């Protein structure tokens, strides 16, 4: 996977974790990474530059990462892939991430291999996108049912 041209917005308030994520990305050639420690700062970066994906923490000083994702999904940047990195990886958190429009979810602590796998899925195996009244984001189904013969109601 070639990440040299990928532009990443990393939204992470823990400086040590931010340094780790940036170092792992740099080891794969991904050096075009902007870091924001707050949602407000992240929104500022999104107004100033274009990005190919967002990596965001769940808990931030000025709000919830999932609320930030919902805000992005209701903006002109709705289709931007989002990976959530969080130390709060309960089943409830995974469901909240899915329902907020997150593309991929990765629990901390994580390995470089797991991060690589999630980024690979984001870039090369993107799921279809759904836009409806109460949800904007990737199709929440992980796989298609080859036996299904009915109408495809989730196409945007």
C-alpha cells in the first residue's frame, strides 16, 4: 500500500499517542499528516486544507469524537473516510461509532499491523455510502449476502 500521497488529519489530544501514530504512518511513507488536539482545531484544518482521511480519538477536550464525525458527515466533506482510535472499546462504543458514520474502528493500544489493516480497508475496500434522513456514512453492513434477491434499498 502506497501512502506517500495520502493526506491525513490526525485528531488526537494525547501528544505521545499522536507521536506514535505519526511515526507509524511515516514508517510507511505517509508524512503529510496534520495534527489537531481539539475538535475546533480539526474543523479549522478542514476549512484550510483538503485531506484523504481522518484519524480521530473518541475522547477529546472539547467534545466527543463521534459527534465530530456526525458533523463531518453532514458537511460537504461527508465522504471523507474516518478511522476512530480509542481506548474506550466496549460493544456500546463500537455501535456508537458505527451509528455516527465511522468507517473503521481501532482500539488502543493497537499494533502497527492492525492500523495498517484498517487503513488498507479504508483506501482499497471502501464500503458503499448511505445518505438518508437519520444517517450519513458508510454502509454499516460488512459483507453482502450473495443469497439476497430483493431490491437494493441502501444505494444512495
